[in-house]
C-alpha cells in the first residue's frame, strides 16, 4: 500500500481523506473536524479540496434543493453551529 501524505502536520493520508469523503464529509472543514488536517499550517487545504472535488455530495445536494432541515438532522454538529 502506497501512502501519500496530504497533511504532514498530522500524518493524514489521501486514503483517509477519501474514506471520510465517502462517509459524508464534503468540505475541508469537515475533513479537519474528523482528522485535524488543515488546522495547523494549512498548506494541505488546497490538496484536500482537490481530493474532494466538485462531485456528488449528499449534504450539498440537499442544500441546493432547499432541504437544509434534512441536512441539519443528518449532521447534528452542523445544527449546533447554526
């Protein structure tokens, strides 16, 4: 297995970012909440954005359809911030 480190500050790999994205993390901030990647020097944030891309994101799709209540219900941590 070839590890490519995205965040050298916290030892986060591209595979970890992809796994969190598959589990529903759609933004670098959500990746940071799960892994701390991007919270120290910040040089990995653009790489994380590239890995996340602009592909399908269940939360983003719900927001675009005006279903913010469903998004907040699916992600309690977002409801606390709202």
